[in-house]
C-alpha cells in the first residue's frame, strides 16, 4: 500500500478538527440549547404577542422548541451586557426549520415568511438575520418569536439549529465555511465521472469502470446537495428535500462501494454479500436517529460489511492482494468513527476523494498489468503465426506469377529475399541475387505474400527468414540478409520491425 495514501487519510482526520475550529471561531454569541425559554401555543394569542402567563404556556429548554406541524410563541430573555463584545450594528441570527416573526421588547424587527396555524403559512428561509436597532435594546430584553413549520416533509429531532447574536451581515458567512473547497471537490468528482464514463464506452470499459463512474457522479451530487445550504438561500422545505437527498445518495454510494468490493473479492458469492449488506444498511439508515447519523450510516455500514467480507475471504484464500484493500477500508472506517460528529460535512467528501483516488490508482495498476499481459500474449501469438506461416511455406511453397521477356513464369515465394517498389512494377530480389519484375503495386503484392514478409520501409518488403541482423548507424537502420544485401528500415517502422524480429527470435 502506498504510504501517501496513509498520509492523505491522516490529513483527512486533521481536517475534521479544522472544520470544527473554523465554525467555532466565528464572532457569534449563541443562546445556549440549555437556556430556559417560555413556550406558548399560537392559539393563546393568534394576532399579537401573548403575555406568556397563560396556563397553556410552559418553560422548556431552547433545544426542546419544536415548531414542526404546529405554531408556537417563544420568549427568550437576555441582558444588554451580552452585546458588549459585538460590533455594531447588531443582528439576530436564526438558523432553523421554520417560518418566523421576531419582536424585540414588543417591537417587530422582521420576519421570514409568515407563521400560521395551518397551510396558510408563508414558508420562511432556513437561515435568516434580523437587524436589532440600538434604540430598542434595553438593559433587560425580551425576544419573542412566532414560529411555525406547517409545510414540513419530515420531522427533525432538532429543528432549531442556532439562535444567536452577532454583527449584522450575511448569514451565509457562518454556514459551511468550506463551501469553496467543496466546489473544488465537486469539480474533481465530475471530472472523474466524465473520465470513467468515456472509458466505459471504449474497449477498456468493464463493470469496475462503470462503478467508478457512478461513484464519482454520486459523490458530486451528494456534495452539491450538502454545500447548497452555504450557497443558496433556500426555504425550510428545501432543507427537508436536501436532507433526504444527501441521505439517499450516501446510501447509494455505500451500497455501490460494497458492490464493487463484493465483485472483486467474493466473486460467485458476491450477490449474497450485496443483498445482505444492502438490507442491513437500509434497516440501520431507516432507524438511525437524525439525518446526520443516517448519512454516516449510509457509508459506514457497507464499509463494515465489506471489512467482514474481506477478512473472511482473506483468511480463506490467503491472498495478500486483499490486504491493501482491507487496510484502506479499515482506516476509512476508523476515520469515520473518529470524526463522526462532523463526518457529514466536508470531511466526508475529503475521505471519499481519497478513497476514489486509491481506487483510481488500483484501476490504473490493473490496467497496466493487463496491457503487459496483452503485449506478452500478442508477442506469443505473433511468434506462433510466424512459425505456422514458415512451416506452411516449407511444406507447400506458394508461387507468384511474373512476366519475363513476354513469357509467364512462376516464382517460389520463399526464394524471394526482399521486394522493392519501382514505379508501376515491383523488383523481386531473389536469394541468388537475381531480379525479377512483378507487374503491380507493392500494396497489391503485400496482400499476396505470406506473413513471413514484413514491411520495413514504404518501398520495401522483406522475407524474415533471410534476415541476419538489424544494424543501426547515424539514426539509419538496415537489415542485413543472408545473401549480403542490405534493406533500409524507416524510423517510423523501426519499433514494429524490432518487435517482430524479437517475436520471431531474430537477432
């Protein structure tokens, strides 16, 4: 296994820490998920801010607030001192799956969509910022949120991702700060997909190449969906669609990776490993809590199944070629566990990029080995063809019709040392150094002669049986024949002539 691969994986692990630090260093002051807030149903005051003293209201943690398929009022209290470190102007950041209406000390400061108790709700943005005028900020402050998510497609465990204060600005600067790197990886995945797709339609196309094309395409699609939150100002409904898309593509990627490994390793038992692994992965993905866990499971579970498969086949076959693939998958699985909290972010795709790069290198090595074997086989076949043609000519020599002084004569082909084009004729140089004329072109003659004759120059055909040696002098190559004649070899044809001589055991 290439040591560079291990270094890349180590770098991927280190990148996970960088992701966490990059987000944590942003100048936002969050309201803690454990902060106590007051929650009231929308019905206690459908048209205005409630007093939050009704019996239906209750205290809860911020993390427990859930506006999905309902409408609620939420009260958060904070002191002016909390804003001391924040540069002006001050903004309230709300990253949540909800439509919202926000009030500071009784005055409305903005809305994202319009919350409602039914489908009349106007769908809000997933990530919003509201300007908090300094004139409204007091020593003790009350933030009131009207929240609803009546158009939810799925139910998230924590629909409120973040509420906090900071300098007013674009909320996207605090979301997925590695979107730039993500776009580079998307481009790399798409290039990989195009390369393997083009390869799959050629003579080198096989199942592995098609799987690689699909893996690259799935990775590009999944990463595009993942980083879209940091690039597009979408509504909370599209966030649901994004979550489903990312999880589905992760499942397909993991399953396809298992298919590749099974076809390579398990061979005739591959189908059993594939459907068992797919079924187990599907069950885990369905019942895993939260979409981050589902996305991670979509890749991690097939990796575990593949590791079990590799270990089993390695133990039975004692094939050291499986060891590298086993170690790579083990490192990837360990990395996934190490960075599980942020695996679904950019680190996920860094690992995928490294894994695909490894598979690409393996495929290139396999292709090179196939080419070496093919070259060896072709040389062996050429040698057999030459021997067959040689034996055939010795047993029943073919003859060529020529005209000599107006009389038709027949020349035994094996008596020809070489042929030289001469306008509308071809000079036949015989073993005994005599010459005869063939009426026709060199190309016509080439089609008639057996395979013991090879083209060494655009004007020459040479009998391999008569070759003594190949000599080179001042960038000019010549064939020395048994009758002492010398036949030129063109630079263009020199490599193929050398290969043919080698295949026929000529010096």
